């Protein structure tokens, strides 16, 4: 049977103060009043049975996820007790699925991406699930046709294929390149952006994790044995912390032999920063991106103004390439070129005993 796992555990520090430790970016209402998680869920329902959609999230976000997706069975929200990166998170979901359905085909998607039109991904998911059912040892990833030479994204390189098959072998994964290398990747037509979405057999990915990262074996076995028993929560809390912090790309994808890719030719956006809003929100005549119920900008250009607080007026004069992000208890004002230093700012806020704002 086919299942979808939505990865929804990240906090989204680059969207602070809108996103917080207790309110992650996937539940921010930035898309015409809708959330990224809601949009992701709606993309999957035409492809997967509602009972077969699982959300993997941080333990602190479980109630938020259930509130956001009231139609999802309560037991389909799996809580990660702590952050252990994607390999361990995927290992947890695959272990649970394989326990009840040893033949489970598992699609992994992320909650913080914008994909338009949705039909492009939906058709690709159907093709990938069918391919994996016929080739149970295969791992399928989704490459995004690049529209510009990004230096902020990883890439996959397609291998040679004897036909025009939509599903192509992957030759290698590449880290975030410099500008010149990124231009070469895009010009060659052999590379795609790495989307971080996958399809495989749950049993296959757990076997490969055991092969490449053997320290996952014992903790995942303990979790599987205790799942749906009175010891589930206790064992999960203890064993999950023993899993290594490593991404699924490093752990498996870059080492496995049967990796394939489907290219998605669509509008794709990883909503990881304020700059990404410029790609989903229509600018005004001065190229300002405004997500606010009430705003007054005088002689401002190339700036981003965002708040979810209704009835709060944001007024500004003479801004040029500036970000204003307002919440009831914290406001960020910074030059757009300095937005990459948000992590540094958050560390300073924490060091000064102001963790309540994080």
C-alpha cells in the first residue's frame, strides 16, 4: 500500500519572529490566510488515502498539527521527542510503517515547500510509487528543473539513460555550489535542484540505514517492538535520542546504488526565508512585498513588510531593501542583505536570557 509522510518538524529560524520554537513556519498564515502545512496536505489527498497520510513533527508541535489538519486521524501524527535530522526522522516513520505493512511504499515530502501546479507533483508521485512497486530496491528522488543558477540549493546530476524515460538514474549529489559552478550546472541540462522529496519501500530504506548507519539498528528495533504498547512513549523518548544526527542524503542517498530521479518542471519554492516571500506575493509598484492587513509606505522600495496581526498598522518612510517582520511581542527590522545573520541574532537573544521571545 502507498503512504505519504509529511516532514513538519523544522522551526524556520530564518523567519523569526514570525516563526518560533512553539510556532513553526509551516503553520504561519502567509499564503492568503492558509498555511504551508495545509497546502502540502491538500496536494497529497488526491493521491493518498487520508488514513495513509502521516505527519512527522516535533513533539512540541503535535497539537498545532492536529488543529491545523482536523480531518487527519489523531494517531497519524508522530512526535519526534528531539531533533535528530532527516535520516533518523525518516527511519522512525519507515520503522513504524514496516511493522504494520512490510510491503509499504513510502513517499516523503516536506511541509515548507510551495509547488505549483500541484498536478505536476501528484502525477510524479503516482509514477514514482508505481516504479518502486516494480523495483522494490530503488530509491526515487525528485529533481526540480532549475530556473536560475542558485548557490543556496543542492543539486542532483542525472546519469545517462538509453531512452526518454521520465525516471532517470542519478549519477551523484552535489553540495551548494559557487556561482560559476551553478551556472555550469544549469547550462549543462544534466543537473536539477535537490528537492528533498523521496519515494521508496519502507523496508528498503530501513535496510539501507542499517547497512550504512549501523548505529540506527538497535534504537529503531526497540522503537518498533514498543510501538502501540504501553511502553511506546517511554521507549521512543529514550531510543530516539540514541539515533545519530545525520541527513538522509549523507546517510543513504549518496551511498546507495539504485537511486533514480523524476524531474519536476513546476514552480517550486522552499519557504525558508523572508526573501522567498518575493516569489509568492505580488509586489507593489515600488517592488515592496507586503503581507499585512494594514500598511502605509512612503517612498519605500525593494522592502519586505510582513505581519499576521490583524488591525495593526505598519507605517514606514524611506526604506530601501529593508525587512520589517512584526508580531505582538517582537519586531525584526534589518537590511535585507543582513538577513543571513538571523541565527547570530537569535543566539544573542538567548545568551541575554530572553528565550521567551524565541
